[in-house]
């Protein structure tokens, strides 16, 4: 009974909303108003009760031909299009009533038609214009009534004419203000929802990078420990130490993210976001996991914008994670940072065999359908940078990111040209396989000689 009742209520509400927005509603309302005001005008023109005749104070009752009631019909039927042409409808209705009144006919009922049009005008036009149109309508109606009033210049309901005009004007203004207020609340709610979604995606990317890197390292070291446990128990110690250090670092970064979520209203976090200053520690962790990594640097290091610094760090972290998982035994990796005048170039290459062709430069998903490459591309695009991935010219695999050093000089910074959908950008499983790197070959020809900053890990 409950679900059925809710369905019926929802259906009724949907029908009501559709009816309110339809043009048929205005037509029906206009016909009803026409019928009521025509009946009222006809009764005013043909009084039969002594009380009605007494209002004329022995003046003759003006003769109102039936054809004159066409003006009443025009003043009312034009309301059928008042939402489409509000000002025009107000002017036409007012003109019809003024003409009817100027002939000296009793105009009590028909005076309600222009205020109905004014009510819509007050909702549709700016406040100053609505006030001017209301003043024009009031002056026109009162002037025409006073000029040929069968009850005398100010007799009958002359002094009541401002009441419906004022009610229509201020009622329409109040309704317009309420709609604007509701629209602003809805706009703020949509903006807040959008910001929450963006923050969820950002946190999901951070968790993916942290967990995937940490678990890949732990998985490799656990495999090494299991392999040498029977023949060389002494070699298990370094593997367990690498597992301990990797899990400690991963837990530290996860704790930092969770602290932000738990204490969002207690001020900014005290721990800085990862950046290129922590790159050597990241590479040391990869070396402890059994992946020899060289860190090379061209140009003079500089302070990067926080978003660019974090993006560069995460791209290197994700690239090394993919090398550990997919490049195969005996692979080595090279991380090269090239600082230019306008951008920093982050290049991660490896010499592994890999499991497949992975991604071609510039787009497409690898055969494993992971989201690591997509996440790196989103990080680069979020800071107005670019990312190119694919097989290296001499074998292996390469990831090349070019990130601007000055976010203010980058066009549309922070607005990526192409961002994957939430379901495509973040996997429900943070450890889902990434697009397969095959390793990378030698660096591009013609590049300046680079200074080796860090060599392969100790044996």
C-alpha cells in the first residue's frame, strides 16, 4: 500500500507540474475569467434590484448594448497568452477596459481584467518597469472611469480601483522574489554538489595512488621473501624491512587523508602534500622494492605551484608502481626532471619487457582496462599540462608529462579539455591493474646531457 500510494502521489504531482507549465492552463483560466466577468458586466448593465437602482441616485441607467460586451470579452480572452506576451496583454486589456469605460458603461466587474495581466507582468519584467506599467494602468483606468462615470466622477467604486492594481503589483513582485530566492538556493546546492563530487574524485585519486603504490611494493617483497625463505632465510630480513617501511609510509599518507576528512572544520592540515621534494624518498622505496631507479635532473629546480608539484609527484609514483607490477624481472627505470622557462617535463622510462603493448601515445586504454593512465592524464590536464604514454623508441615503456610552472599563465588552468566520467576515472577496486607498460628505451636523441642524481639501489 505504501509504495503504491507514493507512486500515485508522485504521478499526481507530475501531472500537476505539467499542467501548470502548459499553455492550456492559461487558456482555461482565461475562459473562466471571461465567463465570470461577462456575467458580472451584464448584471451591472441590467440592474433589477431596488438596491442596485438606488446606487444611481435617480440618474438614468445607461443603456449597454450587447455588442459593448465584446470589449469585456477582449479584455479577458487576451489573458490566454499573458505568460508569452505579458506587457502586450496588459496594454490590450487596459485599452479594452478604458474604451468600455469611456462610453459611460458600468465598469465594476471588467476593472479586474487588467490587474490579472499586471500580476503576470510584475513577475516577468524588472521592478522599475513593472512600477511604471502599474502606474500607467492605474491612471488610465481611473481617468476613463472619472470621465464618464454613470455614478458621478468619483461615485460607485472609483476609490477602490487602486486596491486590485496594488494587490496585483506587489503580489507579482513578491512571487518573483520568492522564485529568485528558490533559484539561488538551488544554484548553490548544485554548486555544492559539484564541489563535493570533485573532492570525492580527488580523494579517490589520492587513495588510488597511495594504496596501489604501497600494495604493489608489498606484493613484490612478499613474493621475494616467499621465494628465498627455504634456501636463504637470511635474505628474508631485507624484504620484510622493505614491507614494513612501505606499509608505514602508506599508512602515514592514508592517515593524513583521513585526518582531513575527520577534521575538515578544524583548520588546514599541518602535514604538507607530497611533492618533488619527497621524490628521493619515493625512489628509495622503489629501490628497496627491487627496482633500480636513476633520478636525473636538467635545468635549475624551482618552486612549483602546489597543484603542479603534487601532480608531478603522483605521476612519478604511478609510473614507478606500474613498472614494479608489469615491467618484469631485471627491469630498470629512469626518472628525468627537466626544468624549462615555462614548464617542467617529467619523464619516466623503463627497460622492461612488459606484458603487452599498453597505451599508444596520446590516448586509448591498455589491454588490461586499468585506470592508472587515465588518472595520470587527468592530473596533468587539471593543471593545464599534457601527458603522453606509450612504448619507447628503443623498447620498454615511457610516460612523459609536461606541466606548466606558472598556473596563471596557462590557458584555462584547472579545466581539463577532456575528463573521464567518475565511473571511468576511478575504479571501485583501488588496486585494479593499470594499463600495461612495456618499459622504455633510451632517451630521445638530441637531449642535453643530464646529471645523475641517484643511482641504482644497493644489492
